[in-house]
C-alpha cells in the first residue's frame, strides 16, 4: 500500500513538473515572439503638421517590429484605406456632436504611391510616404486618412495597433491649426471720435488660412470659447505681403471691416523684433469694425507672441 502511495506521489510530481514546464515554454514563446504594429499615439492617431508655405510636403505611415529576438523573415505588409475607421472614431469621441466630427481628407489633397511595405528580417521599422497638399484645407476642420493592415506574410500583427488614423494639421509662419495665442494690447474708441479711448488688454488666437494669411477675431467682443459659427462671422483676415505689410479684410459678409492706414504707432505691419532677451512676432493693426451692437469702433491693437528662433528659417535670417 505504501509503495503504491509513493508511486502515485511520484507520478503526480512528474505531471506537475510537465505542466509547469509546458506553461513556462508557452510563456517564453509569448514573451519572445515577434509582433509588428502600425505606429500611432492615443486612439491610433498619428499627428502630422504640414506647412501651407509648401505646395506639397511629406509625412509617413510607419510600422515597428517587436520581440526580444531579431526577426528571421521578411514581413510583407499590405495596407488598405477604410472610412469606417473614421466613423467609429467620431462616434466614440464625439457621439452625436457632428460639428466636431473629423472628416476624411479629400482625395485630391494627398498621394500614397504604394500601400505595401516590407520590414526586412532583422530590422524593426519600415515606412511608406504620404504626400500632402494642404492648400485650401479649412482651419476649422480636422482631417484623417484611415489605413489598416489588410494582409501580411509572416509573424503576427498587434490587434490593437493594426490600423492608423493619419491626421493632417496645417501651419504657416505665424500660426498653427487650432490657434496660436497672441497677447493683445491697444485701445478702442467709437469711430469718428478721439474721446476717452478704452484701453484693451487680453489675448487672441490666430488661425492659418493660406501660406500668407491668418484669421483672427475683430475687436474685443468675443473670445475663443464662443460659438464657432458666431466666432467665424465676427472675424477678419490678415493678408501678409512680402514686405510685411498687412491688408485687412472681413472673413464673412456678416461684419464690416475697414483698414485704416497712416497711424504711426499701428501702421498695419507684422514684425519680428526683440527686447534684448526674447524674440516676438508682432502685428500692429489699425482698423474700424462694426460691433454686434451696431456701433462702429476704431481699433488700434498690438498682437504679440514669443518666437524661439530657428536659425535655419530663411525668414528669421533676413530680419
């Protein structure tokens, strides 16, 4: 009886060791196996900033290979566009708030020459170029190119990173999509008078429209938290010439804007200046506008934002 009990115990120990070894082997395979993924940030979004001063610029969709050991085989990957990914993102992020929905990038605004790439054996990364033509994109909209893995030749794809939402954002020299903050100072008086000007201090955001134009709120009546449609109706466009002179015009037909030239302190120019410590991009503006209360005002304002010089920027070098 005792001998049989010992035999049972030995068999049980052998079975436990075998199971344990098998689990260790599975764990080790999982830990060291090669898995690739499309590179992106939160919610599978990959942000790319494209300069309106260039008719076409390039970004990339990239993939990375993970695993403790180098891969031994090439991985040939094919991508495909899928608009449903944008629909899913909008529903999850914004529910029924359709005014905030991200749009598919219009097909005439980009070129992807090849939807296939190869991660060579032993390598950890591969990319495909995405050429973007940003002129004409709205500063009030965000745009996606939605790409997902269609087929692949070896190993595994991370199921949580098997697609990417390439987001196109725009900029010019004075502002970035989403708005660049400028401090505001100046004064305002009813048009046609010079009595008791009201001192103005605050901040405004400039939005890129084209390579040489930005949009900004006129006067002082609203702020960036106002209803977006109202905000656009009460805005103006600043066109910047090669000589840094400004032309001011209304953004919509819902507001009357008239440029006033000849003011020595606010001569409708944009400058790159410094106070011996920091550099600033500075707009000096003078104009009249019609407030929503129906009264016309003369506005004299300085808009200024700090600039960290990029010595490779030809505009900086010519100042």
